[in-house]
C-alpha cells in the first residue's frame, strides 16, 4: 500500500508541473526584475599577452627577495627583459615575444650567478619556471685540490714522471 501511495504522489506531481510552468511563462515579469542580455561577442578573440613567471630560490630553497633577474633569448643571446623579485622571490616578465629563453639570476653589477632551465614559450602562453642558486663550495674543497697539485709538482721537480704499482706485493699475505 505504501508503494502505491508514492507512485500516486509522483504521478500527481509530474502532472502538476507542466501547468505551473505554463502559468509562470505566460505571466509578465515584475518590474523590479532586470532583464539580462548577453554582451555581443567580438568577431576576433583578443590576443593574449605572452608572459614568463617564476620564483628565485637560494641553495636551501629560501626565497630570494629583491634580487635582479633577467630573461635572455637563447637564440639571439640578447637580454629581452629585466625584473626584480618580490619579497616571496616571485618574478614576472610580461608582454614578451614567443621564443626560447633562460632566466638568469644576476648580482647588482650584472654578473650571472645562476641559470634556470631553458624553455620555449609560444605567443599567448604563460610559462612558469624557477632559478636556484647553486650550493656554495665547502671550505675544504680547495685543500685537497691544492694538495694534489703540490704533490704532483714536487714529484715532477725531482724527476718522477709516472707512478706505477709495484710488480710484487709488499706483504706476502695480501
């Protein structure tokens, strides 16, 4: 019995809907309701600006604030745009031409400190990239290089031109 009641209610509701919709459509809209009309669409789409955005980070992934960056065209070698990073390390080069570029992190005198990966951007695209400073050399990295150079120079000055392992083992059990 319960199932028959639900079917009857559903049939009643469906029958009442077309009459209610027809009554709404024939009624005039109230004067307080504004009619919305679609704006005419332009015949040609607006050209989008080509832009390059990204972040500059230190070797330990801290943002680099207020540092100069430049956008270099890889094919021509020309610097196409320059910018400074924000307090969060973000930079933006807007309205650039399509091409293959690399972002350079530079110091105040223009010396390149780090390079980002090269990328290609087509007209109308926006590319996201990053540039990160390399890890500075450790304090002892030059010690071993200089020690090896000094040992080779000393050996060469006394006439040693090559070093070879001994023909027989120095210890019989090895």
